[in-house]
């Protein structure tokens, strides 16, 4: 409540001021700098969302998760181990170079070979070779059938870079997307401008400045003053009701697919015990957090997949808020409370983002009731994310954004072959039965069998809890009224910038 009153006072004060601004530039407020604008490398939310504007995949996905043409105008699979893509004619990179099949082959091979160190490498483990048959024809030769190769070649998950792009490509990325890179100042901003040669249609917006504002209250003030135009899923939930009353702002809210989760390091002596992880889940009152901290803008998640997905199941082991059960599990694991009530200490790493720190503080209070002392350690996002990807943590919390809309997320996040940095299995969870289920699902042509595999995989993960799925967060976009045609996406992407417009006053 104290935080909300302070925010209301600051916003009221800020409303008395005006801001000078470039009327042709949309100022998009983000919490942190993208970790890397090389689409082969960046997997954090800011990197993926901005990369989606700068780069294209071979295919795209529509709202129903079906594949549609992108850089490839068509494709076919003449036999299970061969996938042939036919590129669009006349597509150019932002520097004027023509897109060719050699660029596609280079992009995939630089990930597979380790020419760039990429957490996406495991996604292309099924690829034996990529052949540029001619200027516009790319042929993928596979080691084994892979039902999710198309997903991993789609915009958002993948972006084609020019042949020869090396490890320093992130400094000045060149893509084929609707916007082109202008410049970046780490921890300050990223500037992009519309690509007049975009094959998919030229955006109406001239320029976008992604301005880094780590403090959420400051971000709210920037929107109120008019020095910021738009923010997505980065504002304190307790500020939304206040911002919605401002005549110059609009709050758009739509159901989302982003999953907030709590990650464990299973190499840790305490957390390698499944009972400890289950106890932590029972000690967290997710519904209370959603109602208070998130203002009701979320709903509980048991699986990583969206509830509307064909492979989703709700037939899972559950760990609803139950302090008594948490205590029993910890007793069974041999962690009796000491005289001070503390059973053991755990360290949770967070970024300096306000919402993240607030969530960590709430988790600290809730776990304390179960006798778990949570020690919080906050770092700038780049340092925090580097530690997470290196496995240097006991606990952390992040969101799955977009990538969890297809069931290959289970391979990327939990397969033994996906230990970081080859994938996102940062907690080093390993289950041979799960690996076998995921391998079978990725190769089987039988849809019913694939669904059965994924249902069983979700059930195993729900029992073992290598991570706790906390909630699906709504997509909340707050924007200035001068920015029109804003349509929130379930994944919280920035794709609406491709069709949004600036009103003329």
C-alpha cells in the first residue's frame, strides 16, 4: 500500500510537467538491455522481442500456432529425412545484399558448429547437413525425423543472418525484418527504424527507441509525462488502475501465454531432493500472489504449454498451497526445524527489476513460514542472466516467453542433451524416461502417439518438479493515445509495432 500511495503521488506530480520529444519516434520502455541482438544467441525476452522485428525465420506462426510462409514462400518434405525450402525472390538484407540460400545454410551451420556459442544449438541436433542447392533452394538433410524443426526455423525462434556473420555480429545486426538496426547503447537504449524495402510491408512508424528504464515506478512516470509511449508487461500491477485513469493513456489487457516459473539447481545438495522442491511448491500461495501482487492479471499454471494447446493436459500432480504438507515433506527429507524455526537457507538470485525483486520478497516471506530462509541477491540483469545460463544459482525466477507455445519447449528446457549452454536446461535435470518420450514425440508421425508422449512428459515433470510453473501472466500494454492500432499478442511480443500507427494531431 505504501508503494501504491507513493506511486499515485509521483504520478500526480509528474502530470504537471510536459516533455520535449521527437514526434516521429515511438519511445518504447523496456526493463533491461537485450543480452544479444544476434538472433542465434539472444534468448532473453528483450533480445527475442527486438530480434523478431529485425529478422525473419523461414516460416512464421499464426495465432493458432499453425505455420505460414515467411522467408520461405513454400516448403515440402519429400521423405522424412529431407526438408526443402523455396525462398522468396527479391528479399534484401538491410544493407542491400540479396538474401540467398547460402545465408540460411550459414545461419544454421554457425549454430551447429559452435562458430557462435548458442543456447539454441540443441534445437538443431537432428540436422545432418544444410545444402544451398541453388540461390533460392535450401535443403535440410536430417539424421532422424524431427517434428519440431519447423518451430525452430520460425520467426521469433530463428532469424536468418548474412553469410559470414561472426561472434561480433550483435554489435551491428543486419536482418531482413520490417525494422532495421540503427544503434545501441548498453543499459541505455536500442534504436531501430522502419525498413522501406521490407518484403512483408513497410511499417507506418518511422522510428522506435527502446529505452532502458530499470525502475518500474520511473517507467510509469515516463508514460504519464509523455516522455514514454508504450510498455509491455513491465509495469507494477498496482499502478495499472491509476494509469488507466489518465486521459492520455490506454491500458490494453489480454490473456497471455507467458509462464512465470521458479527454477532449481538440481546439482545443489538441498535441491536435488524432490521432496524439498515439492515442499517449496506447497509453501507458495500462488493465488494470493496473483490477487495481490499481480492485481488478478494472471492465472495459475501447471504446465508450460498454453491451456488451448493440443498437447496440454491438466491431469497432473498438484502442489497447491498447503503449509502442513510442506512441513511433512521437509520432515521426511530430514530437515527438522532448529530452535529458531529455520530448517535451512537457500539463496535466490534476481535482477534489479522492481517486480522481480518484489516477487522474491514475497516468496521470502512465504517460504519463511515453512522454515526455509530465503537469502535474496540482486544483480543487474546482464549479470543475473549470465549466472542463470551458467548454472550459477540455487533458485531464480524468469518467464518463458513465446518459446513455450510449442511442446519442443520440454526438450529445450528439460532434456539431458539440453544442459546449458547447449539448451536451457540450466538446472541440470536428467531423466532417461523423459528423454525417450521426447525423442519419440519428435519423430513420430502419429499425432495421437505424440500427444500421449507429451502428456506423460508433463506428468513426469509435474512429479519431479525441476521447476515450478507459477502462473500465466496476462499481456498488459500501456500506451499513449497517439499510438494507435495496438493489438496485444498472447506472448507479449512487440509485433504490434509492424502495424501500429502514430495519430496526427
